[in-house]
C-alpha cells in the first residue's frame, strides 16, 4: 500500500527535529498544569476499568512516562523513527513502537485507554474519521479516549490549516471533534478549553475532549 504524502511529510519533519522538539516540549508539559489537567481524570477512569493504554503520537515519550507514573500500563506509538529512538533512550523502562495511527498493530478491543495528545493535528480533515475509527476499533467497551488539539475560538468552526512549526497542522472545533468521535462510536464525557496564552505568538486555544466507548450489553 502506498503511504499518503501527508504521513511521509510528517515523519520526515519530526525525524529532522526530534532532539530540538524534545528539548522544547517536554519541559513545557512538565511546567504547565492546565495542559496536564485532563490527563489525571483520564488515568483514573482507565485505572477503574483496567486495560493497557496507548499513547498515540507519543513523540519523545514524556507523556507516556507521565501516564506510567500515574499507574497505567502504557506504551507509546509514533510515526517518526527518530522520535521512537529518542523515547527509548530517555525512558528505557517503557515500551515504544513505530507505527501509523491509521493501522495500529493491535487486535480489536485490546486497550482500556487511548491518548492522542496533539497527534491528530497533522491529519487532513477528510482523513480524520478514518483515524478515529481505528482508535475506536482498538478500544475495549467501557474504555476511554482523550484527544488534545489546537482549537478555534468559535466552537462550531470548521477545521482550519495553519503553518505549524514542524509540519502543516489543523485547528479544530471541539464540537466538530466531538461529533466525529460520536460517529466513530465513542461519546464525549467531558471537555476543557484553555484560553490562548498571551505570551505565545500564535495564541491558539487548546482543547481536550474526553470520550468513552459504550460498555458491552449483557
């Protein structure tokens, strides 16, 4: 199967900046409580129901390590070989794999939780339903999914491309993402939107949508 251009472009871009990206993003995550605010309840919910967690688009593995510290059986998956190599060096006690979020090497209903922390942003809007369907496929009934992304001020606005520092990215309406999740078979439980940071040049809102796959009947 021929790989879509956007995946090849994204992989190449992150391979080229892996070390620099880790130096910038890992300390920011550690020093920004609001960015971590939805991850704690996500972890608590997954612990209550059980199951492994996949950190999809894990980058240098800082969020994977945070989830592990919260008591989850977690592993990371990333498209970039350089990111995976960096994550393995930095967190040798954890498991990291190369892989595409469009074709996860997992059986159906294998996971209790899925985290996509700013990892849907490089996917063209027309391909996102396919990717969310893959997330839903590997999530067990009763499992939880947390998606983080740059958002619009207008919650009903359509996706919008912007020139991301690494590769072309898209901003999303929380309402739009919630609707796509519902169509993929997972229903929103909660959301949080962080107002733009006045110290940042882009100043985009940051959105987090927590969803749950319905429990099996009977």
